[in-house]
C-alpha cells in the first residue's frame, strides 16, 4: 500500500508538473500568437501602403506618358510648320531671284535700247 500510495503521489506530482508545463506552453503560445498577429497586421499595413504607393506611381507614369505624347505631337506640329515655312521662304526667294533676273534683263534691254537711240540721234 505504501508503495502504491507513494507511486500515486509521484504520478500526481508528475501530472501536476505536466499540467503546469502545459499551462506555461499555452501562455507562451498565446503570447507568440499575439505577436504573430501583430506582425501580420503590420505587414498588411505595409503591403497596403506599398500598393497605394505603387498605384500613385502608376498614375504618375501614365500622366507623364500623356504629357510626353502631347509634347511629341506639339513638337511634330511645330516641325511641320517650320518645314512649311522654310518651303514658303525658299519659294519666295526663288520668286525674288526670278523677279531680280527679269528686272536685270529689262534694265539691260532698256540700256541697249537707250544706247541704240543715242546712236540713232547721235
């Protein structure tokens, strides 16, 4: 009986120690679960912040692409207008050169006629 009783007491003490250890593990697990949930919440906030930032960046990129496209169109229109202006100027220069050549020819003809008239009356 004595052996049985001391064995039962030892078993009860071992069970008590195991229960205390289980409670300590449960408490540690609850603390760890709380810490992990807090880390998860922080990571979710960071993820949302990164998503918002990425969305802003995408919007900025789209805006800049639209501005670049608009400026490219304006530049192309300016180039075309410049080329048209150059062509008009070249045409005007040709016309002026032709007019000047015609005026020189008329002046030479006039000078020849004047010289011929002087010889006739001279």
